[in-house]
């Protein structure tokens, strides 16, 4: 639908829901990574970097250092750094 703002709004809503559920760090990290991509697409590289940083920390804390999502989040975080 090409509506990045609406997509970001829905991801924030999902994040609010999962923040109240114990044991969902990996899910929360994935949502944050998606938000990082949205911020990047909007040209908001500072917010993109910060949310990726939070996502990566959650992946690490959850022991997901070898998952594909962790690698993708790190890669996207690097792209935000370049910008």
C-alpha cells in the first residue's frame, strides 16, 4: 500500500501489545527490526539506528546471536550508520 507511516504506527501498536507479555524478547526484537527498516525508508536514520541497536541487544540477550534475523538486523544497522 506504500504507506510507511501507517505501517510504522501498526508496528508500534504491536510492540505495545508484546511488551506486556513475558518471554517475548525475540518477537519484540523482530518488531523493532521491522520498525528500523521503516524509519530507514522514511529517511530517519537516527531513529533507525537507535531502534536497530535496541533490537540487536534483545536478540543478543535472548541468545539469538546465530539467527538469520540477528544478522539481518546487524546489516541494516550498519546501513543506517552509513547514512
